[in-house]
C-alpha cells in the first residue's frame, strides 16, 4: 500500500515538473524566440559548455549556428572545456572544434581572461553557462573575467540567463573577504548567493569595486541580459521540470549540486571524504578509520537544522563495496546548507591527533574557498572547540544583509 502511494505521489510530482517545464524558457530560448534580436547582424563568440542547452536539450552552439542573421565565429570554454570532459584544476588547451570547425579558446589554460587577440573581430560575446549558485564554482568567475576583457576591448557582453538550481531565496555561509578574491571566489557574495548568473553580471557591471578593470571601461561597457521567462526565485531546479545536464564530472545530477553546497568545504583537511568516486558525489560522507555509525553519531550530535543522516551500502565507481552516511535535506526552509561543512571541520579537529588545521600546507587555498580569515583563525587556534554556532549565526545575519542589498539587481521575483 505504501509503495502504491509513493508511486502515485512520484507520478504527480513528475507531471507537475513537466507542466513547469512547459512554462519555463531559458535565456537561449527567449533569444531565439525574439529572432535573435540582441545579436542580429553581429559577429559573435560564445562562451559555453555542455550544460549550455535550450529547454529541449539542444546545444546553444547549434541554436546560434542555425540563426540566419547571426554569424558565430568563435567558441570559448571555461574550466572542464566546452565538452565538459576535462578534469578539475587541469589546464585546457585551445583547439579547433571538430563538429563546427570553429576555433575554441580556452579560458582555463594559458589565459583565464580573454586576450585581446581572441576578441578581435567580435561585436559581442554571448555567455551561456549553467552555475550552481555556489561562490567557489568557477563558471561565474570565468564570466566576470570575460566581461572585464570585453569591456576593455569594446566588445558587447550578452548573458543568457539560467536558473539558480538552489533557488533564488536561500542565501547562506561566509561572505568573501576582499583579500581572498580569486578565481574560486570572484564575487563578494555569501557562499550560497541566491542569484542567477545574469544577476551576478548586473552586479559586476553596475556596482563599483566588483570588477578589476578601469572604472571608465566598466561604466562604458555594454551588457545585455536575455532573461528567462517563467522562472521565479522560489523555484528549485527540481521544480522546473528541466533536465539537468552535468556541469562538470563531479556534478552529474541535481543531488550533487545540493551536496556541493553542503559538504564541498568540509573535506578540505583530515580524513573526511564526501562521496567523490561513488554514485553519491558530495552526499556520501566517510571518515578514514571511523565506522559509518561513528560518523552518523557525530553528525547527529551537532543538531544541524533541516538535515538527517542515514547509513547506506553501495559501491565505488570502480566496483568496490563501501558504507557511508548519506546526508539528506529534511526541511529546506530550516536548512543552512553550508553549516555542515564547518561542523565537519570541528569533528576533524576532534578526531585527529593534534589540530590538523595548524599544519595546513596551503592556508591561502583554504581561505580562498572558505572566504573567511576569521574562520581560519578560529579553527586554527581553537580546533575542536571552534565556535561553529556563533559563526553560523553571524554569517546568517551577514547573508540576510547581503540579500537586502542585492534585491536591486534582481531580475525575478519570488
């Protein structure tokens, strides 16, 4: 009986998702429906990746190529490349796209910021990248660097908007201290920022100090936004009915998107692993030398709002049997996604002999991801006595303040 009810509910939710998808048009869809008005008659480059698709799953590359009034002359690829098959943190070379014959300029190789020669002859650079809604995911950094280069070289920027898969209302985690701005943190936003990629582009364009480019270039640079139609801030990806296309090798599904926001910071030091190499990336927690029961008990003891934990047995992608703790979101409204990562760090300090954070080889890299010098000082000095709850409460207040200030850049309402 319970199984029948679950199947019925799943069917209803699936139908609702399909209905939502019929009403949601991505930036690339809106651009095409307008007759490509924003870029008509222009020579354009396209910065994209495999997740850059229209609502029907067709590549934005193909959509632009078939436009009779647009000339697509170059492709630009972010981290993982335009094919999405390059490993994280591995430089990508320029190449010729075998499918189109177009040059592909890598923005994750010799250059992170497009060189002037890459932009020669372009009237506009179209950006169609699917973000995760998390500060340390590099696609928004790639966008900002590309915007800077375009503004400095008189090339228009056209951003095709896409949903924030975590929705547009949840804002959480530490803000980015200015000293730690880098390619894994190019925007001064909370770790979970609650904005779409086009809204971030608007901030970069209109808010002083968010771009590393001359103010005259920023002010004179031309930014065109092609917004979505049918999406609202209250929508999570699972409510859009759209099919998720893997944005990188370790983000194969929407479950991993949420997991990345939750546990992505927590396994930087010590014995925690967060499911990479299993069917549950960023959701399955294990700790070297500790049983799944011990990990589960330690997490339950932290009383983290909105989360629950269950032990599951599965296999690695290589086929080896493993057991771990799966992190579930019981109540999204109550959950502060990043909180668990900082409790994981505190558990690490308790379980390791001595404080492993006092011997971190590259604290700068740690801080670039977390964004907070204050937290580094706390976990480095206090170890398992680090005041996680106090920091989480402070960050929550800062996140709420940020959201109030960011509302003037919102394109969509709840």
